[in-house]
C-alpha cells in the first residue's frame, strides 16, 4: 500500500503527460499542495479527471466521499507565493510527465509529482549513483567516500546524496568538479544542516539542488525518509560507505532494493559499529565495493574516463621532517583534540599521516595527544605507521 495517506489506497502506474502551460503548471502545484494529496492520489486524480484543474474542482467531492467534510484545496495565492519564492532564488519547477523530469525517478510509484530544481539540470540526464553513509565518519570511511565520489565523477557518473553531514557532504565535495546532485529534506531555501550552507551554494552554482518540499519548510524527522526515497529513485545504484545497523542510510538502501536498483556496500571492521549496517547489507546480498572499479563493473561504464596517473594512497613522511612537539595545551583543548582523534579512528588501522591530514594537524600538534592516548590504552600503534582504536575503546556513534 502506498503510504501517502491520501484518498486512494492502491498505487497506480499512470504517468501524466507534460504540463501544457503556466496555468496547468500552477494547478498541478496547487493539487500536490492540497491536504491529503500524495503521489498516489495525485496520479489517480489526473488519471480520472484528465488535468489538474478538473482534479482540483473534483477534490471536495472526493474528500466528502472519503468522510472528510468542509475540504478546500490549496488556495491559488499559496501556490503563486511558492512560485514567487522559487523565482527569487532562481529555481524552477519540473512536474511528473515533463520532458525534464528524471526518467529513473519517474518509474517509481511514489515519485514526487513536483520537483523544485536549482542549478545544472543537465546532470539529470547522466547515469547517477547515490552515495550515503554515517554522519560520524571514521578517517578510513571519509577517505573512501572522497575517493569513490571523485573517481566515479571522473568516470562520468553524477553523484547523488542528501547534503547531510559526514559521508553525504564528503561525497558532494569530492564530486563537485564533475557533477553532484543534492536532494534536500526541506525547502530549497532552507539549508540543513547549517554547516553545509557554503557547500549547498557551491552545488547550486556548479551542480544541482533539488527538493519536493515547499519553500520555507524546515525539515522534520518525517521529511528525511521522504528525501531518502528520492535519492534512491534518482540513481542506478546506492552505495553505502559507513552506516550503523539502524540508520537512515539503510532506509535509502531498502528504497533502492524496492525500486530494483543495485545496492552496493563498502565492508568494514566487524567491531566498528559504524560499519555494522554495511556488513549486514553484504550478508544479505549487497555487492561488495572496494573501489570505483567495482562500481563500474557492477553497473557498466558511464563513459571512458581520461587516463589518470597512479598515485600512492599516502605520501611517506621523512623522519627528519617531523617537527618537535609544540607547547602543552590547556586541558580543555587537549580533551577536544582527543575526542576529534578518537572520532576519526576505528578498529581498522589508518596511516598516521592520513589521520593528520584529515584532522588538518601537523605532526607536532598531534604527537603529544597521540602519545597520551596510546599510554591510556585508547589507541594502538601497528607496524608501518598505522594507528587504530584499541578494541576495548570502540565507540558507539
């Protein structure tokens, strides 16, 4: 059963034709903004009444038959105000059935009847892959997300994600030069979280921002699963980089499976709770991903990428290039730095120089804190300059 809580229970395969003119476009916006009109009800009303204007006229009778008295559709001025808000930020509306509506998404039974888009809509014509994961990424998870997004973007795939902190933001940033799409949980003019404001503006200039929600809507808990279904519906595949056993990323993966999309996952250490969701997906049949090459093998190439030089994953650091430790920090600063270091580490070893680059620290700034953490039994050093959490210090996200 479709969960739009509208007037109709059964989903329908009917897809409307394109909006005929500005009046039809405004009527469609009014229809979808009317109370209890979700994707299923929208499609059924257009199928039964021919166009949005006729569907709006019929809505009070439909509501009365469903036991809802004194029903009034969305006022025309409310829809006009939304259109004016879109014009102010340079956004435009694409309705289900329009030529520019993303084809992959249109195949989904709960596809949004209306999308607001801002930026380069040509990206919707590319093969798209979604990347999702935890908001509390480990150093290895962050590195993997950046590398996957950059390599897939260079290979011709558009990278879709949800503009959340953590894996989402890392994927957007890495894919920005080649093309990335941010699906927003609230209105296009409401950026969440605030820390991604600059990133959202960059994506609007160089990529594409997209939302089904009205302008000014602050996202609430119920809006994030709605956003996740769009992320999954746009893409040929969903890649989960790091995710806890109960997380929104797994909702996106379930949406992808329901839509017949590929579900791909990066494996993680069995004792790292940030990887438990990925490991569960792999146990249940998801495709294991180690690099962009594995993604391309699963999906087929988007285009022939330009030749890239082979680069080392980490740059060696000469012993004489490591500066002496700096002055002793106040205890509050030390506690904050210790928390940042532990937050980046997991049971899987990571190169110390990579950790320092992720934290934007010099070796001298980190040396004292790493030594204290090692003495406290919080971290373990391994041969080859590798560091990991002590197995007794694995933190829950």
